[in-house]
C-alpha cells in the first residue's frame, strides 16, 4: 500500500521535473534541431533538475521492483 503511494508521488514529481527541463535538450536537440547550434553545458538550476530527474528515475525503478517482488 505504502509503496504504491510512494510510486504515485515520485511519478508526479518526475513528470513535473521533466516538464521543467529545457525544450532544446530533448529528442530534437539530439539530432541537431536545437536553435543555438552548439553544445551547451548544464549550469545552476538546470543541472540540479537534471540530476534530480535521474535520481527519481532510479528511485521509481527501485520502488517498482520492490513492489513486484513484495507481492
């Protein structure tokens, strides 16, 4: 029960963080569709959001595995 609630909370936060990220860093940026035309490193809040997104993905996968094995 608590694991499912934690999954929902982590998922909502993860969706919010993904939506906050810069648009040019998405799939179009990988194939050269960015407006700037050069590689730009992440700085400040953008770097924190990117790191938090990765951590929350790992947490969500871990919670999913625990939920799968618990039942």
